[in-house]
């Protein structure tokens, strides 16, 4: 039931400039222009820093998600994983406070705990998916529920708060930076750049795409498919840890509502950026653009009273669907 | 209507992909009750022409007529409705469905509201029987072998009362015996007045079953005449545009006496039992046997793609191989017979496919794109890969050129022992010669080669020694003067080999 492919006229534009590459960037530019026209504060230093710092958490996670999705996987658990890690980190630091005292070392121990927890959680997802051969959707749906419930339980249904003194010590990690750029933005930028390099310039990135396209071919080509898959989940887990490290000092607390829907925002950013949901092709810079698009929509709606901010979700939804329609265009052409 | 009216005809067909034109004014007439062969080098445009006939592609210019009436197919369904059925070079089966579900896909039999599974099962069994194919109708297509997939494709096409049947390299994966079964069906259809068109790179079979031959070169029809006026050699010349000398080069190099690979009692559950053989350094060993004899599965077991038992020694050292990675780290590499679903990542570029198997060599730690491009240059030159555009996706190469890329990819891994399963599947005769030379060259350099091929002449021409398998066991071995088609067939069919000695 195949349809005859209609002729692509030889007068077609050169293939380097195509809508799939430029689409997300154009959308971003349009949003910036719209925002600037609608509100003079939009391009102010304060607003720009605010938008970027808030997108950093989702952004760092979405970079990891790009690898998972490119390799043909999916991770629904990242939001609850972030909440769980945040809770764990707070508990560890509060617990160690009497013995270690307030200061930089205890914060470093907390950070280390977050990274280790992220690594372990990512490994668990990856292990269940690759070694036990359970669908990624099922596994991460399961762990999503588990982590969410664990953090609720740890907080006894309420909120876990970081000790007030510790909060003061930790605060600068979110609120300060260098040269007027706050730490979350710097870390996000570093993660994104590293991610882009890994995706395009290393064997690991190439393997992810090959596995996502056709894991049989990868296996026949001597690629250790299981190991690469697990590594994508571990990488994502560690990045969730990094995001949590940046997030905790912002509010100094964690509860059952921490990180709700982060997984969907991260996945949406990846898709808007042009990575294929079914795997086989991914680009990290696209994900970064996707994250920015999503945060700008929210920001613009908040700054203007043209459209109600309550419609934020609807507009984001439309953009996601548009992005997928564009992707399909590319597939039919190839 | 008289037989002077073509059942299907093309006139002045042009076709371009993006800026690249691949067909130029192609004209072909298919007559009822005639078997028409379309031949040409890899990338000449045969598959593209056929897809236009079958409604899978539309022409940029030109007319397609059915029974003398110009038509414009918007989809393959419209072509099928007119009785034009096509079997693709790269299979068009739903891998996750069963054999019988595929045979009836889109044409399910119904009893009232429900599917009539019983009738479909019976008809599938009957069809497969007619093709002498023993595949289980309930087996998932992804689990059956490549030749069986081809048979399922043929069964599927036979079901659709075709007026015009188009087959793109139907015999590429079949042994002579299975091809004969197909030709019986072709004869039957011809006598029923069906117009048939097929392509093949096996020119002897073109000579044998076709009534008319059309030759394409670089997107043009260069010749079309009754088969009786041509010989296999003159066809090859018309295709390639030059004279072809001996297809199989003479072996000159000495085979060393060192044992490179020793396999004892290799058992791959369900496919092979107690297979033992030795392979010397610089030797070319052929592996023959009918489809379903377990040739491919044995070798897949050997390189760790399937679970297996038995002992394997490489260069005298016992090794445990549980994955293709293990095997490759010992210099043992396997080239799959199934290029589409196991060989190439179709939606990746040529460069990415070429280096996938040897990527660690290009990562220092960042991928050296320049070195990769150089490797691609070399592969294009060594294997004569004809790609209209270097940056195209592997899936857009013509079938034979995909195969060349696959061979290049395996060779880039610099194996010391290489197992090549149907190395020249779908490759034109000119390039075949180049690949044979390449294999001999490898052997002369001390690489040990195992060749699996359903083309008897290929195994006989290439190999120093041939092991014949039957029902998962080694049935015997032939070498030297006994390397005849007859001896191999006798062993493969279990008729007992009169003068052949059997291996331990
Ligand atoms: N979708 C596509 N996009 C770009 N180029 C294509 C596409 N399909 C085919 N081509 C090009 O068209 C040319 C003709 O291809 P075609 O598949 O018709 O060759 P063929 O004669 O069937 O060769 P083979 O014997 O190798 O099967 C080739 O150069 C091929 O790369
Ligand atoms: Mg072809």
C-alpha cells in the first residue's frame, strides 16, 4: 500500500538549507522578536537570565534524554527521579550536619550523593531495559511511580527542607555566577556543548544513532548494543543528578510536587529540536533550541496579557505536534 | 485483443531523484505470454524502471500504458487493481507478522465479519507447497531465512491474479534448485498469458527462461532483442560495454599449512549439529548446501550471533566467542547475507555505514572525519560503488551498490579470517569479477576466507575446498578435481557421495 512518490523537481532548493534544520531556529527567532515587540522588558538582562536559569534544569536533563531517545529508548522517570534525588540530597546533608558542620565540604558530599544516586537510578533503568528486556516505556513508567512515591514517603507527605544554615551556604550555586552569568546557565551551556561534541564526534554518539535506527545492524557490526544502551540511561541519570544539584539551592526543599512533568517537558524539547522519537537520529543543539522555545512561550505569556498564561500548555502542545509533522516531512523525502 | 497489444508499456520515461536524473527516455513493452528480462549493471536503473511500472514511483516525464491505454498510477494499489503485481528486490514484507498473514496482507479472506483463518492457512500451505518451500505458515517473517522470505514474496504475488508480474532479482538469494521451482511457476504463468518481467545478474538463467532481453546502461535502454539472438557472453558485453574475460581469476598463491581456524563439534541448537572443520591460513573454503541446511546459522553461531556449543581454536588457541565483538577482536568477521535488515543502516550515510564496524579505529578519541572520508574514497574506488551523491543515504543506493558498500565495510575491519555469506548477492557480472579478484588477493595476503554462496559456480570457482552441509550436519567435502556441481548436489541432497571422502 505504498503511494507513488511524486516527483521532486530538479529545481528544488539545495539540500543544505532545509526546513528541518532551520525550523526550530526560525521558531526561536520568531518567538524572540514577538516577545521583544510585546514587552520592552523581554530582552532585559534580568528577564533573559531568569528564563535561561529556569530552563537550565529541564535543559540539562533534555540533553541526556536526547541520547536515550536517539538510541531508540525513552525515560519517563526523570521528573520523579529528580524529586527523589533532591529529597535524598537534603536528607544526607541534614543528617551529616551535626558531624561535619556547615561549610563547603558538606555541600560537596551532598552533590556527590546526588550524582551517585543519579548514576544508580540510571543504571537500574538501563539494566531492566537491556538485560531483562522489558520495554523502556514500561520500566520507566514503573520507576517513575516508585521514585515519586519514595520522595512522598521520605517527606512523610509534606516537604523536606534543607537546614537554614546550609541553605545560606548552598544558595550561591543557583543565585550567583561569574561575569554576571549564573551557575545554572554556565553548567547548562557546558553540558550542552559537551553533549553536542559527544553526539557528533564520538563513537558513542554514532553508535546511539545506529542502534536507534536498526539494532540488528549494530549488533552484526560488532557494536556492544546492550552496553551503549545502558550507558545512555546512566548518562541521563547522572545529568538528572546535575540538574538536581542546581535545583535544590533554589528553593532549599523537596516535596512530592518537585519535578512534576519534567519528563514530558524534556521529551518535548528533544522532539521539537528535531530528534526522532523512534530513534536513529538526534541532535543536541536542536534540543537546546527546543528547551528555549518551550521556556520562552511560558515567559512571553507571563509578560503579556494578550493570551492567558493558562493557555501555556495548549500552545506548547501545538508546537510539539507541528514539530512532529515537520519530522514526517523529512522521512518521506529520504 | 491480439498479442500485438502490449499488456504494459513504457514510453519516453524520465525519472530524477532531486537533481540527479537516473532514467532517460526508457521505453519497454511487455506482451502477454512473454517472459521479458531486464539486465544491466548495478545502478543502471532497472529497479527504478520496475517501480514505475508497479506504481511505486511516478515518472518525471513519459507515459505508462496498460493494454494500450495511458494510465497514471497514484499508488501501487491502483497498479494492482489493474493486475500489475511487483516483487521487490528488497523485500516488502511486514517483519512482525507471520508468513500467512503476509501472504494475505491487504487481501484477507473473510467469512462474514471475521477473518477466515482456516481458508487462509490452507491456501498458504498450498501456495508454499507449489513452491516446494517448507517454511511454517505460522512463523514470524523476521525469524525466517532470506531465501524463505523470497519464497513468501513469490507466494504472495502468485496469489494476486496478476496480468503483469514484475520480479526484481527474484533469484538472487535462491540456489539453482529453488530457482528451478520458481521457473516452473514462470512457465505456468507464461502459458496462461501473463506478461512477465524480471531482472537477474545470473545471465545463464536469463538466457534459459526469457523470450526477450532488454539491456540498460546508465539509465538508457541500449538494446532490446529476442533472447535467441543473444548468448550469456554477448549479454554481459552489452551490459558492461566491454568484453569480459575469465570470471574467476586463477589461484596462484600457495596455501600455508598453518591452521588458522579449527572448529570442533559446533552445535547451534535447532540449526546445526556437530559441525567440525579446519581452515588454513590463506585458504578459501566454500560452504555449500541447500537452503535450510544451516549454513548461515552455523556461521552465525561461530561468530557469537547465536548461542552455540563446541570448541573453536584460532591460531591454535582455544577461544570463547560470545559476540561479534569477541570474534572481531580475534580477527574473525562475518558478512551477513541480509544486507537490508542486518547489514546496513539504511537511513544513515555511506560514510557512517562504512566505518560502523571499525569505528574505534577512527576515534582518537574524537572521530576523525577526514580519515573516514578517505576510507570512503578508497572503498568507492576499490569496490566500484556507484553513488550519484556521496552524501546520500545508504538506502538510496541501488541494490548491488548497497552490497558493494557492505563488502567494503567488512573489509575495512581488516579481518584475518573472514566469513562471507552471499558476497555477490545482486552484484553485476563486471563487479563480481572485481570482487572475486579481491577475495583471491586477500587469500594471497594470508587471510583465510569462508565463502557461503547459493551460486554453485561461485563456490566452485572461488574455493579451494568445499564443505557441503545437509540438515545441519556436514554431509561431506569436495576438493580438487571432485569440485563439480554434480558431486556437491549429490551431497547436499543426501544421495551419498561415491568418490568423496567425508571429514571427521
Ligand atoms: N530514492 C532514491 N534517491 C536517490 N537516488 C536513488 C533513489 N533510488 C535510486 N536511486 C539511484 O538511481 C540509480 C538507479 O538505481 P536502481 O535501483 O534503479 O538500479 P538497478 O539497476 O536496480 O541496480 P542494481 O542492479 O544494483 O539493483 C542509482 O544510481 C541509485 O543510486
Ligand atoms: Mg535493483
